C-alpha cells in the first residue's frame, strides 16, 4: 500500500486560513486517525487528501507521486463517508460493483472482486436488497465493501460511525479493526470520538485550530501529552486541570503547593522553569482515597457516578474547582460525604498556564 506525504500543506478560504502548514508522513499500511473537536480542520485535511478540496499551498504525494493537481478519480484512493453515499435505486451487489463498471472492468472481474469483498464483510446475503432495506450498520459494511473492491492505494474514512447508535459503533469499530489487520491498507480515519482514535490508530494526529497539536502512538499521547489541549482531549473522564502555586524547596528543587501537602515535582538538577502558578493535570484514575493526614485534596463529593465497572466521584474544592477521581468499584460513597484523595507524583502533568505547553 502507498505512503502519503504532506509537506507544508495549507488551506485558505479567501483571507481565512483553516489549515496551517501541515507536515505529516504516513507509512504504507499504517492506520492514522485525525482527531479533534468540531471545526479543528480534520475533515478539511482529509478532503484535501481525497482531492475534494483544493490545496492552497504545499505539496501532497500519494505513493511518491505528487497529486496536488490530480482529480479525485486519478488519485487511486477510496473514501467511506459518514452518510454511506449509496445509490438508493441499485441493489447492494450493484452498488458494490458500480465503480468498477464505470472503469470498464470485465464483468467477470467485477463479480470476483465484489464476491471477495462480500465474503470479507459477511454481506453476501444482502446482495438482493436495496440500501433502504438495510440497517445503519449493514449500510456501512456495504460502503466499506464498495471501497474494498476498488483495490485503492489508500482508504479514507470521514467519521463513518457517527450516525450509528452506541452498540453498533462498537460492533463496526471491531469490524474496521479486523478489516485493517486483514488487508493492511494505508488508512486515514477522521473522528471526534477519542475511543475510536485510541482503539483503531497506529498513530493519532491531534488537530487544534488547523494545526497538528501532537502526533504519536495512542498510549504515548495519553501518558505524555505535549499540551493541556491534548491532555484534556484524550481520556474519559477528562484530565483534571487546576491552577496550583509552584515554589522552590529548601534543597533547590520545586514543589507544588497543593491544598493538603507540598508535593516535590522538580529537583535541583532538573528544576522547572518558573516559580509562579502552573496548571496541574492529573487523571481521575491516578487519584485514590486516602487517610486525611496524607491527603492532597479533601472535600465533599458533589456527584457520584456509578457506571457498573467504574465509579467516579466529583470532589468540590470550592470556588468552582472540582476534582474527579475514580473510586473503588465497591465504594459506598454518596454525595455530601467528605473524601480525601492523593496520587503518585510520577503521574502528575504540569503545563504552562498561559501557553498550555508541557513543563515536566
């Protein structure tokens, strides 16, 4: 499968720039997920790769061939859309083979490829039906099958699961993962769903306001986010972020002045760059109940969420500050109960309170 290379790729609508000089190398067979909030530019970037949006600046290459000036049909890519884009008057078999017929492929070759794709996706029993007779999950399988039969150099997915209910999203996420393991196709996948990103991607590209905020393997981004934006975008519930004073300790190191304790976070050999307040980030699963004398945070529970496998408590620190912590599954805590929490200093994340950049 083909590589995809973006060099200083930019998109502007008149005087408004929406993609700001993206540089990205996607290896052959790699599954890359573009993720970010609505309006961050992820779908625009995907459409530029597909040729559905013109590139305002920079260079895009697929399989080593610069494709800036090529029409979508000449790029040998296949795209799976959010709304399936199936022809309602055609049968499922006709929908899957239509693109090959338009390329004047021999009927026997069309039938062979359609049958192979149907076998992979287990949709052969649907051949005689039309799209309107299928469920959302079945239609998405057909859309994926139509892409597979083309044998493209790369697959592009634009939020393909967003129209499905929660159970179907899980089912189709597994189908897409199995499909990629089977055919090892170069894949670029757009979603705003962090669970899809974390479970499907070889690498995640976190987009923010038309720029790449961070690129890396899912767990690397989760464990060491480069910015507060990435830290709070990945993870559910989101990472806690509170402003905390920072001061030098007597040994020349640095400590966080938390409500219940001073927690060392920097040594004399590796001090943090500032003494003023910083934004402390700590994930809910990295906090645990403790004895009051050992606590970093103590306060009443405003809300307790029991999700079956997990229980989350929202600790009210006053002044609109709330800390979320994962409580023991067997916890009997109720709203109003006073709880004490602490964590592991090695799992704390510190960010510049102005720029959001990582400090530690």
